[in-house]
C-alpha cells in the first residue's frame, strides 16, 4: 500500500507532467513543460524499479532538497528534479536513529562504491558509503550535527574572496535550517548546550540524546579529572569547538530528521510547481549554445526507467547537487574537466577545467575498543533479541527508549600540541580549530558489530587532512561507476594525527573515572603500544567516515584553479551551478551535514538573487 506522502507526490507529478507508469517518464508530456530550473541529484526519488549496485546514480545528499524547497517557494518558478533511488517512507531502519549502523555498506540504501587500493591503508580497497535513498546521505548517516569551527568558514571566505561564506554571515542560514527541539525523554538540558547559538524555527530538527547512557557520569568525570584538551565545552556548535561536549543529533520526535523528512514534508511536496522524474540516471549536461562569450549547458541527458535516453532543458539554470562523487562524475562525462584526461578516457573535451574531480578531501576514521565489566552497553541491545524487541515496541508506541539515540554519546575536538606539530605547516583553518575528533561510544558503534561481548569505544577522526584524492572516469560510458581514490592517510602528517588521536583515546579511558569498568584493550589495540605499532594498527583498521568534499571546489572569481565561483556558478560556462559538498575547498572540522544544509540555503538565495521577480 502506498504511503500518504508517496501518493500525494505521485498525484502531483501525474497531474503536472504526466507519467504513464510510476518511476517512468512520459517523454511527450515532459517536453511540453517549460522548466526554469532542473536540479540533478536532489534525492527526491519515490521508488526504484530495479537495484544495481554498480550503477552510478547520482545522490545529492542534503543540498538538493534544500534548493528544490526554496526555489519552489515562488510559485512562478517551475522546478524539476531528476533522481533515482528507493523512498525512505516507512523504512524503519532509516527512521530509528539507533539503527544507523545497519544502513551501509552492502544495502539497497547505499551506492556500495569501493575505493582504489589505498597506499596509506596498506593497499586495502575499502567500502565508500554514499546514501542511495530519498534524503541521500542525510538518511543513512549517523545523525551528528556539528557545524565546525568559525575559522573553517572564515577560511572559505578568504579563499573565495566572498565574505558571504564567513562564519558571521552564515549564521542566518544555520538558524534558517535548524529547529532545535527538546530531547525525547524531556530531561533537564541546562548545562548541556547553549541555546543562544541555536535556531528554533527552522526546518531540520536538532536535539540532544533522548535516553541516558549508563556511562554519561563517567565521561563527565573523566573530562573534569583530565582537564586540558579534555575540558568540557558547553556547545561545540558555537564556532569554538575545542573540548568535550554532549552530542547533538538530527533527530525530532524520536525519529531521524533527514533532508527528506524536513524539506520534503507533504506540504512542500504538494506544490504544483515542484515536479519530480524518478528512475532517471543522469549521464551528462549538454551544451545548448553560447551566451556572453561562454558555452551554456542548460540541458540534461538521462536514461529513463525503460532505458531510453532523454533530454530536458531549463530556461534558467541546471543545478548539480549530486554530491562529491556524483557531481564531478557528471561534469567529466559532459566534457568539462582536464582536456588531456578527458581525451584519454574517450570523452570529447568541451571546457578545460582541470580541477574537476581533483582535491577530494575526506576524514579518515578509526576505532579503539576496550572490553568492559558491564553488560549494560549497546552491544547487549544489539545481541539480545528479547531486549531489542522490547526496545522496538517502546519506540513504536512511545518514540522513547534507547532507540531514539545514535550510537555515540559525546564528542571531543582536539589539537596537536606544539611539539608534535613541530615544523609542519598547520593545515587547520586557525589556531582555535581542532586537528582531530574523538567520539565516545558505549559499545562498538560501526560495522561489523560484535555478536558477543561488551565494549566501550573511541572513534578517532582526522579532521584537517593534508592528503588529497580524486574522482576520475573509468571509461567513456557515463553509466560506468567512477574511479574513487580518497587518498586516506597518504601523507605522513595525517598518519601522525591519527596516531595522536588513538593515544588520546587511550589517555581518556585510562582516567580513574573508568577504574573497575574498563577491562582491557581489544581488537588489536592491545598490541598498539608504541608509535610504530600504533601506525601499523591504524594502517590495518582505518576506514572512512564518508565525508568527501572538494571535487568541484569554490575559488575566487578569476582564479586559475577551482571549479566554481563564490556564487557557485561553474567557471568558464553559463547556465550551470553546483550546490553540494563538492564546492567546499577544504573539509570542515566537523561532520559536514550541517555545512551542506547551509550551502543549500545560501545557494538558494544566490540563485534567487540572480533572477529577481
């Protein structure tokens, strides 16, 4: 039975543009509609007729949904979204926050990409999760809401020459996006966050953990005992991140708040000027002419559900929101990129833009785990079917209990000390920004989940990596998946940061607050006792926390490098803009979900300003 949301959207599409069958395009009907804007990869799919883990359907994450919502606020704008993927409607594993580790990799909700062999990881090729579902990665991530350091955004402003990207200028967009709500258990949150730095009237729900963890007290005691780098920070979303704080999550009413559930609520989907074509595998954007001396790319080519190649044109702009993998892949297939590399791949070069697909920056992620003397951890909940059934019943009836949480309880943001940093250039955006992050988890937080035992873990994230990777074409066939090389731990500096992060996890769990609770390191950590063995441990265990950015980077107007100008228009062309994480020239010192939301919000305003009505 179709959900009410699905039915509402489907009826709107059928009435507006005509679809002979759900998930397929009526070519004659779509050609009769004059669209102002076409958004590629807006993560607005209703359903998918088939699942092919090797097909490179673009998935736009948060930003495309924001743009679709904001542009369609004006009823004069006809907005079309092209996308493919399953709906999140009724998908309990997406809706339940605690089930986030179940969503990737190796599921229908993930693109199931893999990387090239990573030299920094001992030659391992690893899964590279990207959300393949309504809401993109905002429907499959671990729900962490972290804005980053104020210096991140001030660096974006400096690099682009546009103060509109500065921390102070972006505050309006954080508040426009955020709807901070009380945690589900109604506990007193005084002293756990700073309400002065949050928005309460936005669209995306943000909250604190809605069910207490049995180790909360020990975490806070360890922070007080150790002080220094481990000191308490009332709110790391204030722009000053350093220290330990209570985790903030994109959850509302005990359920995941994604770009789908927020920006595509039924009232928005009912707009008659917002149309969706599903089962549309975008291959390239098409040159449509010249304007002001620039080639214009106002058309999009895609493969419909029945395999037919289709083409649609926007009267104003095509907006790529296909993410840091999908967006450069589409640009390269369109002949926009490094001329020599395009020719080598068998693609006719049209615009020489060498940085397309380059500058890929991502956060390496490792886990340090310890056995504990308690059986009251999330491991027991995952292992015990009776307990899980009870928790699930509580969630279904009350939207309370342990399932309203993600799998971490606190975050720490930390810098290298001067002796470790040494003479290395500091890649952080400023002296008050962290080099690494630690996540406190009351159990093993990521797959593969253990089938027995009880643990506590510290996740370690290299926040300002110096390593860079790339997205490249595998062939001239636009429907072949791209070659993904995130370059994880490729540089010595990144390996040093990950080493220091693991040492900090050990130091935190060695505090007297954990006496009698922590038993011993495990999972190979017991052998990581000096720099060399820690480096070996990291080489064999590090993964990605799947935060890729930078493959269509912003740079100053007129700059030789970069892919888009500060207004997000693609350089050297007309009619084409990018609004997603790929425009960030540096990965933020944060889980980038919040940053991508505000890129979508500001990008929408930039587009509106270009077409005053």
